[in-house]
C-alpha cells in the first residue's frame, strides 16, 4: 500500500448492517475499533446496527470517540437498515443527512481511512466511491483496508479483471488481524 501525505485521525468502518453479536465479522469490527480507539483514532460509521454498532461499542470500550452519519428520521426509506438507538446514544458527534447518497458522501468526506468488513450492496457502494476518490487523490488518499482473508480473492479479482492502474492498486490492502490494521495505518499515514 502506498503511503499517503494525509494525517489519519478518523477511520470509517464499512460492513454488514445485519451482522449479529455472534458473527465473526461483528466481533472483528469490535476488536479493531477497540484497538484503534485505544491508540487515539476516532471511529466513524453510518450509525446503524451490525458492523457499525460493533465499531461504536469497541471504540467506547476503549473510551474512544465515535462520530456517526445518519439519515434524518423523516427521510429514512422503507427498506433502510435503520439507525441503531444504541449507536446514537454512544456517539460523540452525529451528522444528519437527508438521503443515502449524502450519508455515504459525508461518511467518506470525514474519514481519513476505511476498514471494510463483509457486507452487502451498501458496503459495495461505499467501497466503489471510496476507492475511486482514493485513486483521484493518489498520494494524499484515504487508504482502504479490507479485513478478512476472503477479501484476497475478491480484491485480487477486481484488480485483475477490471485492469486497475498501479495507482488504483496501491491504495488498498487486505489484512486478517486487528494489529495489522493498526500497523497499516501507522505505516501509510502521517
């Protein structure tokens, strides 16, 4: 992964809103957030359940700070995963946005790096936007850290089949342990 000139302070967590506390990726998100928060990073997420809530709870376990980006209640679509009440109660700062696009844009705007867990189409959309912006800001980009060995094949296939440029390839990495996330952020950030 290419070093960035960006100072990494806020780390956004992307992943499965359906994850249960018994799921491995919920537990992993909790542990990664706890470790990063204990090292002074601010944890950011979309304010929902699953991986988002896990990252908030992990950060709070370490007495860290959390910022969430949610939809205004009156603007939530019917099939929206929802805003988790516990996430709201634990958050240090809340940004309210009028729609999903602006919610995603704001989360990407405030983050200096991304940790990506197993997820659905929302996670996929977030990855696409964050990855594209990292390429355009190459050298001053926000790194994308994919968590879990299953990502090796997915990320490798995307890079190979889509014929990504060297710049597009150098803004991402795949890790398997919380300590690897921390080492990566320290190595590539200022």
